[in-house]
């Protein structure tokens, strides 16, 4: 038994193309497929879920920026 590891993209139609080394040509084999989403995808999905969950939560009570105080003049650092 030999373990081969690939990183690939599964197309929008959920089909996966896999090319194996020539040593496996013209023979019967058993394949075990383990699908593990990449960490980046998980983090991105978590962020999108957070945005979708909180989007518009301040619609009835929008944030307001109060009038800003006048800044004092300071000497240049030259």
C-alpha cells in the first residue's frame, strides 16, 4: 500500500480529476479518498458567516460620529 497526497480544486459541478503515476496503469486498485478543506477556506467561511450573521445589526440604531474638537497647533519636529 502506498499513500499519495494531492492538493486540488473541486470544480463547481463537484467533479474531481485525478491523474495517478504511471506505475498504477492497467491494474485494479482500491482508492480511499479523504476530503479535508484547507484551513484558509475554513477561516474564510467563518468570516463570511460572521459578516452574514451581523450584517445590518445597527440598521435601527446607526453609529454617529460626534463633532471633533479643534486640534492645538504644535511646533514642527524639524
